[in-house]
C-alpha cells in the first residue's frame, strides 16, 4: 500500500531517557484510510526469533515521545517488540487537516498497528497485544471489541472520550439541553473556520494555571506544561485540538460491544484519579452479561492520580511487573 512521505525526527527527543537495553528505530505504516502513521519501534537487544509484540498509544492529545514511548521502551526491555505510534492527524503522523479526532479513524489506527506487527518479520502474529493510555485506553478497548487478532489489551488511566464529550466531566452536562448548546456552538464554529480558511485551535492545557483550577487541571498542567512531560509536538502541551476536532464524539459512543470481547483485558487506574470512574464503569460494562469474564481484571493503584500512570509520578506508580505477567499469561 502506498504511504505518504513523512518528515521524521532522527535525534532522540523523548521526555524520558534512552535505555541501553533496547534497540530503537523509526517505522511507518498506513491505515485503511490511507493515512500514514509514524511510530518508534523498540526491540530488546540480542534477542533472536519472532517476539511477542505490543502496540502502544496515548494519551489523547499526546505524542509518542511522551508516555506511550516510555511504556513501549520499558516493555521492550522486558522482552517484547513494541511500537509507540502517533495517531492520525497528530505528531509526526500524516493526515489532513491537522488536529482532528475520530472514534472510527482512531480505533482504526490501533488496528493498523496490529496489521503492521502481524506482518513484521520480528513479531509473532499470534502474540500481539495493545496498550492504550488515557483517551487511548478507551480506543484500545474499542479496538479489542473489533479486532480478533488482539490477544491482550491493557487500558491505563483510561477515558471514554465519547462519554466525556457528550456528558461532560463526571457526567455533569448529561442533558439534551447541554448537548444541544455544545453542538450548536461547534456548528457555528464550522462556518467561522470556513470563512477564515483555517481551523481555530481549542487550546491545550491551560497556561498560566489559575489559582482556583480544579485538581485534575493542576494534574495535567504538572505533566504537560512542565519539564516533566512537555513536548513541542504535543497538542496538550501547546495549542490543543481544533475546536471542532472532537465533534463526532458527541453522538458516536464507543464500547457498545465491550462485553463481547473474548480476549484478555486489564484495566488499570489510579485510586485517586479524577478519571477513575471511567475505568470502573468500563470494567463493569465489559463483564455485564458477558460469557468472557475469566480473563478480565480491574486493578486500582493506591494513592495514584491520573498522570501518575503517565510516567510513574515520581513514585513508580506504573505496575510494569503486572503488565509483564499479564501479557506473558495471555500471549503465550
């Protein structure tokens, strides 16, 4: 399949240090919409033969040089062939216009990553898993419900992006009136964008940080707007998605068939994360009236907040030992 020509950064520009235990290179692959995705591939040094493989993405509005790359590099150091990829329309990946999102296209991005790993000479196509972080945790579950090749899925500090767009944080805007106002505003913005010939950015994480900002906003600021996690290509660290970038999330719920997922799923959330209700509810929906509950698990990390599962939060909050044992068990 013909792919777009992408401009890929060759120097190490991650928010985490490079490991001497893994080999690293850039790769590209196309999804079924013809969008070329850019990814960083990590492989354990000195290991021969076809390896179990994991595709990693997230958080929503982040790039592979942030959390997903940290997860990918760490899991490669534990014996897996991994890729961390930028979603369509963001980072170093292709697709125009920029900074748009789609429940369908972004689910397809994960499936295209599985395509790539299935055909990669270094990977065992019978042992492929995925890890989704934040909004991409929901996308990972959605992909697992659609892609029968995925053997195991880990959703870390997950968001259901359709739920938060349609109902607001903590479902505080769950009314027909509130949704109508949001939809009307985005429809008006569409015309303004067309008149001006450019899409208006919605703004990333707020900066400067207001003194009365809610804790979860402070949590995001502490990661995306500081040396801890800032990256110049990250939407959350800079101008954000387009104002209408997530419009289709308003009436296209994902996870409709999550209780039909037959493969293994691990949902991990910080006990003190503002987003923990997404993980708890997704797990409850996934096992409700399901015939496939024996390989499903919800793991809550004591005292951890949302971004602690981005990079450990300075307290080793990411349960990499658990991730390793989970993927080893279900990708034998």
